[in-house]
C-alpha cells in the first residue's frame, strides 16, 4: 500500500480498531489485560515519561546487523522519528511498523529519519524486519535500558504474565532475559537540536501515533 503526499485519508488507528474488534480473546484474559492497562494508567507512568518539550536522551544501540547506531550522530543528518514498540510478537506493533514503512517515503520527504527500538533480541528483530519488509533502522534495547531513561518501562504482573504464556508469548525467549518488562509504545519527533517537538504515548497498547501527525510535526520544522 503506497500513499501520495496528498493522501491523508489513511488512518492507522482505524485499521487497528478494525482488527481489534475482530479479535477473539477469551473474556477472562481480556479482563486481565484491561485491568493491567488501568493499573498502568493509574501509576502515572505517562506523566513521568519524556514528552514534547523535553530534551532527547542520547544512546547507542545495535541494529539487527550488530552495527552500533548513535542517536546524536543520526541527528546531524536531520530530525529523527523515534518509536519504541513492544516486539514483533505484538500484532499492533506489526501494523504500526508496516504503516510506517508504507509512509517511509513521505517521512523522508519531510526530512525525517525513522528509528524503531524494542527490547527484542537481534534474532527476534531480524524476524520482525523480514515479516514487515522494513527498510529503516530497528534497534535492540537489551533489558529496556534506553526505554527506561525515557520513562517508558513497566513490569508485567503475574496475572498478565500468565495470560501471555497461555497465548504462547514467552518474553524470556523473545528478549533473551527474564525481566518480563515492556516499554509503553511511544513515538517522538526530535529536531536537530535535540528537542522533542512531538510525542505520542498511551498506556493502551493499541493506541499508536498516526503517520499524518508525524509528517505534520516534521513539516512544522521547515
């Protein structure tokens, strides 16, 4: 699916909502997930996290090829779209990554470089890239060290952990550690001076930043 510069009728959220409405998650599992989301909301994690108006925090992480990528070095080439996602096992993360890949030409035309970060191991990240035909940087954030600096990390409670395991989602295998932690999905636009000029964060993991809003934020920097 390709989009022209004038086609802003597309809505990632509408696609996600459609998929979610057709999901067949058992009621007890759904209730556990919703309760965990509400607990996360009440924790105040969003209030404490990095957001629009803050300065970015620099980091160096490996991409799926094992090459080191440093945010401040990338910023020398222009604004960065930095998105933290949960992992390639998450269908909504895959929808987001695919949508961003489809809009990659528009992001670049607006001056942006796209970098995605997840706690997945490099091996798992490779699978995510292949599955979604990704052409932008995917970085592996072991133990969520960098996501933690942005204030995005939370630990799954035992009930939610058991739900994941029943679904066959073993984060220990996916991430290569036993932390059972995830980042809140978040997307930032960072200008060349290191200012966060756009942010989208939501404890509800099915809520994701729209490509149009990212493009608008990039265009506003011109």
